[in-house]
C-alpha cells in the first residue's frame, strides 16, 4: 500500500524531463560558414547560420524563437554552446558524432584544403 501511495504522489507532482538535440555544421576554407540548430523536446527553437572571413565567426549568436537564445564558441573540435530557455541557461559541448569531408576548394593545381565537419549532440535526458 505504501508503494502505491508513493507512486501516486510522484505522479501528482510530476517531474521535469527534457531532451535537447543540437546540430552544428562548420565549413572552413576560403571563408567560414557556421550553421547551427537546436531541437528542444522535438520543437525547433533555434536555427540559423553565419558566414564570412576571419576569426569573427569563431563565436556568435544564432537566431532563436522568442524566449530562447543560442551562443556558440568554436573549439578545436566542435563547439561550446550556451543555450538559454525560459527556464534557465545551460552550457554544454557539441562534439559527438563527428563527420568531416575534405576537398580541394581552390581547384586546379593550387593546393588548399577545405573541410566541412558536422557534429550532433543529445543532452538532458535524451
């Protein structure tokens, strides 16, 4: 009987459960292109890209729905993400499931290598 009472109490109180999937694609070559998106409990909350030249793209903000925010800092392998929600702000690393492709983006006999790396991360109870 005590077990049923405890179970009923837990059900009545409820519990917080979240699942945050983050995807980032980083293309480095003649310019840098960063694309990033977040899916919070199955809903797209942030999605966007930044592109250009130089170190200014090593960190930045991605467009989000009202009440949410997403800031990234590129690391040697992946990115450090700071994700803001109406319930708090969370910092985590996005570096899992790495997959890179390499190409000669200059063409011809000019040796230069460009890389596009994609990372996926699942956090907070997924």
